[in-house]
């Protein structure tokens, strides 16, 4: 079986597991009062080149998103995001729960990316200050998007500038932020706070960690709230050193970018193979900017590929979502490509 | 330094870490769709001798408590617990948040245990069906209590029977339930569902796991709600297999009880030593039924012991909370006892 | 000035005010323990021909909607409604607040009415039982719609039948339900529970009452929850007899339908006049089924009409929303029509 | 029957009803965009001698309290109040709901009044900044108390000063604030913002209004939040002019104080009579500072008085709560006194 369903299905990267084992020495104060959590704080400030950024390790991406957003919006706010965003369709209403009733509103755009003109139009239609209407309070960018596409730096800046005109805050759902940083070749600071981002859900689990994510708050008031919001939602583990150790190792010496580059490279190889199958009806729905592709091909070909051992999610009868991870090997990509080739040529 | 602050400060037990490493093989469906989570389900039913119990691994005790309670109470309910309970004083209002506004109400009793007559009196004073008054809906027993004391089996049954007369559900905060089962020498089933318990917060982290707890629901409707409540509060990790593997290993072949017995034994040894110091003003505030003691002694003695390297929490100027763990060695107990002896004799 | 902004701007109908004055006799038990509230209960059961319907008077339409929905959905549910519905865009997220986090999702259709095929498609795309996705739990029909259009009886039944296939409940936002019943000439029972409706927001304020609305629950479990939900959201007035007296008078001897028929008739007269102005660019965006019209005409004409003393809301530069009420006189309609005629002929 | 159960059982005072009728002229913008609401704003600022106070009319005391508190506390806060306060025991958890999970904590003191030393002790025991513990954020004073007693001005100032040391806000539950102002003979300003109060629940219903209360916010940030919080909880009536007209009339030309003085006087007369019955075992549990008395007497005497037509609440087998209102006549007091005299002399 070749795992292309989700990078969530991958295991824990050896360096991360080693960090856990190293952390398992002696005793340490619970709930973040330990040295490893203090160290992580330093690591985050260094990596993001931000002197006052604060980090909150949590154990799921939904927790990171919903907590970050709940600290950035008033309960009567509206979080604007792309209709394909995880926060609006795949987190069971978590942000509405943890924020005390804030709502999500979709703002469209091609390639699963919010279009600046659509954001502007949405904000111009708002009756600001009228309590009948949920007040747009946060712009949430999924980066990379749930369709595997990427905003470029200047697009992020353009969108955050529009949000800023209306005194909105900006959140980035960075469940795969390492893949974005690696693909864009930019600095983490440039893609986040320097581009106008206030709070980041920094994913690590999909890219090799074991149930460890982090919220990185560049805005102090958001951070102040997170002290309480993380605890009262049950999102401060007692042995926090084990989450902190993972995230610190992940961000140290470029491990996160090496792992992400590996995944991105495998996807580039897979996509190159799929593109040779265009004459058989194989088509990528979006440019695969990182480690994910949505590939359209005839349904019988998808059936055949699945039977031959490729694991993937079926987003529509003729659409497969393919995701590589830090764990996907070059050999697996070669094998998967061969299976797809075989499937489409037989189906054709 | 000798760690007696909290069993939360201990590390991960070798057998649990081994289970994590073993789980780190190949890929697995995320969010609980993996084989290890399915296996945990079987383990829990076997250990608790309950054919339909359902288990939900989470990563903190606050999450376990607040989620279990939110699934057991309507939003207009009141959860009755001892005034010393963690849920009323040390979880930042988590249950009120996750339940949509339910309140906690204290019911007293000596030794940090709810007294049946006080529970009866509280329930008799309720205006049942009157929406002005939060309606008692769940009885939550902390077992063992936050002062290290234990209900006996028949006490649990007596309390649950009173709750049942008013159609209330019963929750057990079992952050240290293994220590209770080990100390009482009863079966897990006898202490829980056979005694009238509907839902259990099954602690594992304090007793050797790494940020892994579980909710065990004996009541099907509670379980049905937990499917949604765990996810939408961000409490289903994507790589859930790593939490499931820990809890399964913990409950297998009696590991949980061996670890707990170790901790209980160390506390018994420490208490025996402290009891020899009665003439110096050392006094246990409660009988240490499990791995925790609240010890009163002159403040200067506590200062001295702290300086000499014993780590403990100061609950009052003359009261130390002492907690042993699976990791506390017999040598450490001997050393701690010697330090305390030295401290009180000098202070005297 | 001729008031066509909203039926909310009208005053209290004389018969309703008389009922208030009559209720102001002697003392009465607070919080609904009075005889007038008991009488209202009987009136509602008689008018709706339902032996166990239960009524909860409240003081705003937002309260009626959000409370009814909160009692009909689990917190992880999604309420499906038309994108133009008041509950999704004009109540400040009230349902998300009072339900503990449920979300609103739009299902489209022409004429501000949900299209059955769109409802079916939306429900077929749901991953039922998957906690990542808010689970559709309630279908909310706005009747009449916020654009002044009406479902026919068989359309209501068709939609509720689709909802029922997925075990969803059905709510009607009947802020102007009297106008609907009057226009359709059906029985209140036929339009509600006989057509599959579980809970109704029965508007009265827009149609002559003074801050009095009612929730009518045909589903017993919804009613059981409302006992608590109304109180704990502050929506049980202490002198409830004054709200109950209004709603009872309103529903007695057909007063509600007489008032609504008056408003509907005035709109029919106004629309007839506007239709004669088609050659000047006057166009109704939807058929005016009740007492509301969305009328398009050149912007300068709207400017002129406003200056000449017609009060209306501007939904777009070239669109006016016109609403008649129980208080609008035939003379006012004649005058308004003349003003519009003058405005468009001058602007033309 | 002589009504002494609650001032909530009284009707609407003639002057208030007249104000409603006067308000029922022509049309007016909904949701507070009317002239009467603007006028009320002016009236409140004049009566409270505060240039920026803002008023929010609502329709129940629970709404006033829960909304005021939700705007004054963060969701992780604790509201400190006397254990007898309405907000902790008689509002169904409304504040926990509307605040997103804040908790109520009791602080004791004799005569149903918080004792400064108990408040100090409670605050000194808090682990400030520790998210495990709900952080005291608001001090709520019930004025007069639910037992009919009153803080003196200097007591209010002492308590608010203590709260201020910890950057807490101060709320007054003034369901009967008119009775307090009338009894103390102070200015409304002296009893509220000049004494350190940030937000007031200004009751009117118990003292002659018809489902009309108001929140008066002296703190601008509290007021800013209330704009949204009132709407999204369904607490802005569409025909708000009818609530505003009541509260404005109530506060104009001292009507509120005349009505309250009437009620207070009747209670003073009743109490004077009851005090002559001390030898028969009649005893007042607290000094009746306003229009309420808790009177202890033999149970058979209470039975007899109830049978003879006095309506009152039985707080215990031998305790009656007696409340006079603006509607209670001097003759009714004489009659009630005679009945009690007869009852105790026979029972004796």
C-alpha cells in the first residue's frame, strides 16, 4: 500500500521521537513551568525573528485554529475565510464553540485562495457597527490552502492590508506552513508578521511530530488571552515538556523545512509523472504548490489505482486528493506513478 | 532534588514509551480510524468487563473532565462535587465553557469526600423543575480525592444511589484512578459502573503516560455526544494512534496497577517515617490512602526541607502537599524522610 | 411622512393595548404563574388545533428564533436556511450564542425560497456522523421570506419531508406568519405542524403587538428544553401576564389575521399602482405575496420619493424595500403611489 | 387576598401606562433608533449626573444582570457575590451562558451583605494570573439585598475600593435600586459611579413598570460591548420606544422614588405592627431596610395567615418573606397586620 491519503497518516519523524526520548529525563514542573517550554519560547522568537512572539503548544490543529481565532475575535465577530477552509467546513464548529458564538463566513476566489477584490467587496457590504450583523473581525488565510495552492508573499500582504483597513486581525492556518515556507523559499517572518499576520497556527503533526502543534502569537493581547483560553479548554497538557520538546526540535536546525522539502519534492515528482498522462484524461485541478495535488482522471482509473494499492481520498467520483509526507519515499512515488499510468491506460 | 510536588512532574514510564515507539510503524488513518484505537476499545471493554463501554483518548485531564461532564449534563445543569474538587477550583471554568454554561456547586464532607447526608440535604433543597435554579444533573466524585483520600466501594454506591433517585448521572474524576483501584484492591468494574458510575475520566498521565488520558463512557448517550464534543473542542488528535497505544499499553497486563502500587507504596513508606515525627509537630491532615499526603509541620521545618532539596507544594505556611509517583525511588523516600527529620528536629 | 420602512415601525394596535390595560388588574404570580399565561396556552392549542402544543411568550423575534433553534439543535448541529434569512445575516449570531456553537448554513433557491433540489443536494453531500462536519440538524424556513415571498403549502411539506429523511427538525421563522396565513387562506395548523413543522417563531410585534412574540413548540422535547432555555437567557419577563395578554388577544377572534389582511391589502394596492409604472423603469424584484415589496426603479426617482416624504429602506442604489403594516392607511398608499409616480416621471 | 409575595406580582403604575399610551403615536424607527430612546439617554445622564453614561433598556432583570456581567468579565473570570444573590442562585446560570463560561463565587457576610474582610480574604487567596483558577473579575453587589437589607454608602465604597485594588469591575444588581435610593436618601450618583460602580442593573418592573429594566453603563468599554451583546442575545426589542418610554417616565420628576417610598413606607408600617408581636414568637430575621421583610413566626401561625388571605412566600417552615409594592395600600397593611396578630395569638 502506498499512503497518499494524508500527511496525517504518517508516523513520527526519527528526530522528533529522539527529542521526546531526550525530554524524558528527571522530573519537570507541569503545565509549561519546565525548561523545555522556556527553551521553545526562545526558539520561536529566533526562528520568527520576533522579540515578543509567544508560543502555546497544543495537541491538535483544530485546537490551534479555534483557540487562536477565539483570542482574536470578539464573540460577535465573523471570521472571514475561503469556503474551502478547514475552519469553516471540517472542524465541527470548533471556533464558534470556543469563541462563544463567533461565525465563519466564506469569501471566494480561484484556486482555493481568497481574491482581494472579493474580500474588498465583502467588507464594503458590511454595516459596520450595526449589531444585527456579525462584525468581520478576523481574516483567516489557509497557507497553503486545503487544495494545495499557495498565496505568494505579496498576495498575503495585499489581503492583510485590506483587513487592516477595517481593524481586523489576521490569522494564518498553517497546518502545513512548513511546506509553504519551504516552497516559497522565504523567511518565516516574511510570510507571517512582516506580512501583517497577528497569530499563526503552526502545524507540526502532519510534518513529522506526534500530536504537537503550536500557536504563535505576534499580537500581545492575543497572547494574553491564550494563557487563559488554552487552559480552560483543556489544551494545556500537564507534561507539556513533551510537546514543547517536539516543536523545539522541529524548528531547530531547519528540521521542519527539510521534512517539508522532502514531501514537496516527492509531490513534484509525482505531479511530473501525472502530467505525462494528460492524453488519458489526467488533469490537475490546481497547480500543486506544495505536497498535495487534486488530480482528476476517469473514475475507472481511480478504481483501478485504489485496487492496486494506492491509498487516497476520493473528493468526487473523478477526483483524487493525493498527499505526500516526510515519510513518502521516492520509490513509492515511482510505484504510484506506475500504478496510475497502468490504470489510466487500461481504463482509456 | 527529590520530586514530591506532583506525579505530573514525573516522566514517561519505559513501557509506555516503548508502546509509542512500537506504534510508530507505517501509516495509519488519522482521527481514530486506526487499528490501535480499535484495539484500545477492546482493551477497555475487557478491563472494565463492560460490553458496550466506549473510550475516547484525550491529552489532558481537564479535557477528560470537562468533556465527560459536558456530555452528561444539560447546559442548565449543576454539577455537584466536593469543594476541593479539581473541576470546581483548578480547571479555569472548563466545564462551564464546554457545556455551554453549566455550573459547579460544592457539597461538603470531611476528608475531602462528599458526605451522603450533605448530598441528600442539598438535593432536598432543590426546586426541581424550576428554571430559576440550575438543576443538579451530575454528581462528580473525585477518586481519589485531591487530598489523597478514598471513598470505599460502599460509599461510592451510597452516593450514586442518592444521585440516581433524582435521575442525575454520575461522573468520576479518576485522574489517579489507578492509585485508587490499586489501594482498594477492587476490580475496575466494581469501582465504576457496577457502583453506579456513568462516565469516567481515566487518568494515565500522572501515572506514567505522556499526555494521554481517556474518557470511558458506560452510558451510550454520553458516548454518542462525545463523538462530536471531543472533535469540536479540538480534542481528537490527528495521530490518535499514539495516544491510543499509550492507554492500551497502560491498561494491559496490569501495568497501570503496578505503576500505581509503586507510587502508593512509596507514599506509605514516607508516611510511616513522618508519623514517627509526631512529637515534633508533624501531623498528616488526612489519612494518605494513595500516593499523596498533606503534611502539617512547623513552617521553619518546611523552609529547611525545601532548602535541603525536597520539592513540594506549600498549601499553607505550615502545610506541604507530598506526592509520590511511579518514578519515585525507595532511596528518594529514605532521603526525603531524613531531610524532614533533620528539618523538624532542628526547627524544634 | 409615509412609513414604509418596516412594520416594526408601526405602533401598538388598539385591541392589543386594550388587552394590556385589561391585564393590569390586581396582582398576579410572576414568571408565567398567572392566569393569563394559562389562558394563552389554551388559546394557542385551539388556534393551532394541537392538543399538546406549548407556548413561550418572549419579547423579540431574535429571541424567539434563537431559543427555538437552540432547543431544536445539538450544539454541533448546522441550521440550514436560505442565505437571505434573518437568522443567518441579521441576528448577530444569536443562535450560535444560545445554542452553544451551532452554525448556520445557507441553501439557495430563487425568490428567497429554499429550492428542494438544492436542499437535497446539500444533504447528500453531508458526511453524516463525521464529527469534522457540523451536522445538519434543523431546517429553518422563513415564512414569509425576508423578500416578501411565500412558500405554498405543498412546498413546505416537500421541504420538511426531505429534512425528515435525515431526522432533522423543522423550524419556521414566522416573524410575519399572520401575513402568510392570511395570504394563503390556510389554517395555522396546515401551515405548521400538519406540514411537518416542529417549532414556530410566532411573530406578533410587527403586526400590532408591543414587544410580544411567542415560540410555539409542537415537539415536546423542544418544549421541555425551552422551559430552561428561556429563563437562563433572560427571556422570561417577570410580569409575563402582559406579554401573554397581548398574544392571547392577538390570536383571539381572528385579530391577527384581520391586522395582517389589512397590511397585505395595502401592499396589494401599492403594488398595483407601481405596476402601472413599468414603462418608467419600475419593476418588482419578486412577487409581493404579503405586505412587503422590493421595488427597483431609477436611483434619482428613489431620491425624489424619499425627499417627498416616503420612508423606506434602500437595499441597493436602485432598490427600495417597501413594507406596509396594520397601521398603513389606504390614503397613505394613494399618496405614496402618487409620490412614486411623480418621482419616476420627473426622473424619466 | 393581600399580595405580599413579591413586588413582581404588582401591576403597572398608572403613570407608566400613560407613558406607554403616549408613546403609541405614529411610527418610529425600530431597535432603538427612535426619539424616545434618545430622550431616555438624556434622562439617564441627568438623573445619574454622568455625562457619558449609556443606557440599554431590556425586558427582564435576569437579562440586565447577565448582560451587564458578560460585558464586564472575560469568559475566564469569576463574579464574586453574596451567596444569597439572585445571580448565583436564581437565574438559571444566565451569566455563565451569556459570558461564555464565567463562574459565580460566593463571598459571605452577615445580613446578606458581603463583609469587607471576607472579600479581602477571598482575594488574597487567589492565584492571580494562574489560568487554572477562574480569575475574580467583577464584584457584584445586590442593592438592596435579596433579604431586604442595605449597604450604607461608605460600605459600598469600601467594597469597591477593595475590588479596585485587584483591577476588578463593580456591578450593582439594582432590581430594587429605587427602594435603596429612597431609603438611603442619597443621590443616584452617590450610590453608584461616585461609589465606584461601573455598571448598574436598574430595575423598574418590580416598582411599577411593565417588563422594562435598564442597564446603565458608566464604563465606556462595557457600554461598547453591550451594543453587540444585547442584540445577539435577543434583548433589543424591535419596538424599543415602548420600553424606553417607560424607563424615561419612571426616572422623570422622581416617579421612581415616589413609588419606592410608598412601598418602603408600607413595609415600615407592617414591620412596626409585627414588632409588637415579639412575645408571640414573631421575629424579623434582618432589619427591613426597604420593602421586604423576612419574618419568623410559629408555623401554625403562618398556616393560619395564609388561610386568612395573606399571600407570601414560605422560605422555611417558620419563615415568611413579605414584600410590599407601589400598589400595596395602607389598608392592606392594616388588614395583613390584623391577620398576623390573630394568627399568632390563636397559635400561641
